[in-house]
């Protein structure tokens, strides 16, 4: 509102003071005075009507300086608005596209509601690369302000998911508002990347979870079910819940629980826990080992062999785990 006022107020002032000045100094009519004012401000040049008196000419000089200054200011503001608006958005969009092309092993978050916001916050806290897909203009502006990599469009569209780097993604999280939308997103994502980890939100309606799993979801989560279970666990075994919260969230205290994937390049693959150096070198406790198609191995013994594609659930110092991750 103030910007518009800065444009309109000086213009109205010139269109009033200019004609009145010529009427008083040159004896012109209002129309001729307005004509002279517009010609003077626009620097077009005089033709059939010119100032003849010394006072009129002096007034014209003052009007030229102030009027031309106003016109230059007006054009500079218009140019700035164009640059800040269109050009700046174009540049930012190009930067965002370059960032997306460099993403690898990242997560795609579909939807930026309350759950999506919390997920993005946790991903950022854990230094996990991610891109947000959202369709709402106002929400997109909010995502921009937070500095997240975003992509505007329908998350169930093939082109949008491809632009988000689904071929190179580590996982996709579908948390839009309806089960139907999450179902379409899951179907599309599974078709584009058969090996992708897909986490899908369910409303908890009976039968929906099975449909989402048939559509290709790796895991289906109902926020209502998770919330109810957590509340029940806090009643039944509050100390256990407090410990798990501490292990999962207390990075600022130096404690961290993390999962580590063992690859063919991992230095301790095909060795036992005792010989791996995880405890002696990194002071890390292996709580469990997850292997494909077999039950979780809890509290593995020192002679347990670490195999390729094992997922180690570890607990230890945050810095030590970060150092270990760099060697994997």
C-alpha cells in the first residue's frame, strides 16, 4: 500500500500544482496548463504552447527538475519490481533445478501439511537431503522461506516425480491429505522406481492400508494409530519410551541411535562383530541386525558375522557414528 502511495501521491501533486502554476504565472486555462505540465514532465518538447513570462519559465525549470526526477524514480521502481519479481523468480527457479539435478540418495516428501512439515524438519536436523512437492501457491512460498528445495505440481504426475529425481531417490514419503491422492502417488512412484522405499500415510479407514500396500507402499503409517500406541506405551512403560526418545532425538546430548547399511565396500563386511572394531575403535553398541527375509537379530553376539546388505541398528556417540558413516 505504501509503495502505491509513493507512486500516486507525487503524480497527483504534479497534475494539480503544475496547471495551477501556469494559470497564475502564464494566464493559461486549466487544460493548457495541464498540457504544459505533461509535456514538461515527459520531456517531449514544446510545440504550439510555450511559457513566455520569466516567472513561467522559472516555474518550468523547477517543474522539469522535479518532474524528470519523479519519472526516473518511477521507472527505476518499475524496473526493480520486474527484476525482483520475474527475473529473481526465474533465477531462483534455475538454482532450484540445479540443486535437484545434483540430488542423489535423497527423499521426496509429497505434501507439506502438519505431518509433512514435521518430517522435513527432522530430515533437516539429520542432514538428510530432500525435496518437497506441493501444489498450493501459498504453501510453496512458505517452503521457499524455509529454504527447502521445492517443486510445485501434482505429486502423482510422472513428469513432476521425474523432475524431483525419483530415479536416484532413496525414499518417497506420501503425506497428502487424502487416501486417494496418496494411493495415486504410490502407484506412480512404484511404476517409476520399482526398488524405491515408499512410506505412505493412511487415514486409518479399514481396508485402506492393504490397498496402499498393493499399490506399492513399502510401509503404511496411520498417524492416529501411531499416536494411540504411543500414548498407551507412555502409560504402560513410560521409562522405556523416555529412553527411546532420548536415543532417537537427543543429538544435542551426544547420544544417537542410527541404522547403517553394510555394502560390499564396507571395511568390516564378512567379519565378526568382535573383529569389526565397532566397539573398540568407535565405542558403538550394535543393538540389532536386520537381514533380508529373516527376523531381526537382537543383541547379536561377538561372533556374529556382518554380511553384505545387513542393516546395523547402532547406539553410540553422535560424532563417532558420523565418523563411521563416512567409512561405509
